[in-house]
C-alpha cells in the first residue's frame, strides 16, 4: 500500500517515513503540495497522504482542496499533520476534504490512533 508524506521538513518526513514503513507502507515523499500532486499523478494508487499545512509553492490546504476537486483520489485518505492548532484551521481543513487532523508535535501512538480511526492499522 502506498503512502505519501508531504512536508517541507526533511526531518519530519524521515520521522513519518519510519512510522509508516514499520506498518508496511511503501512511502513516497514530497516537499510541497505541487510536488505531491505530481507524485499522485504518477502513482494513482496512493491510499494515504500525510499533509503539512505550511509549505512553499502549494500549502497543505491548497493541496487538499485540489485533490478533493477530482474524484480520481476519492479513495485516498488525507490527514493533516501540522502545527496549525487554531480550531478555524482544523475546521477549514476538514471542510476542504481532510479525513483526519493531527497536531505536531505528535507521538507514534498518536499517529497509529489516527490511522486506526481512518481504518488503516497496518498493511497486510
């Protein structure tokens, strides 16, 4: 199962990659939303995208809005993983099409809990 990590921080991508690889995911990475869109066009079978909000070129909110404007990616679960803690931001992301929202900093357990909520506990 493919997962896409979208974050301009290489350190954050590395942390999330470790968690997802341990669950059996094949992990792709992008440093911004535009790069992520390109990745998704190349690999349409992405089951999960972990999306940071604050990134250059195309931010996470713009990415989610663009992905959800097409039904091609209806099966892809989108989870914001961000420092944006304002309730207005959470609501905006969910209304734009995010399936879950996780605040940074987070624990591995918090990521696993959110994945379970999304119906993803591990890759068989």
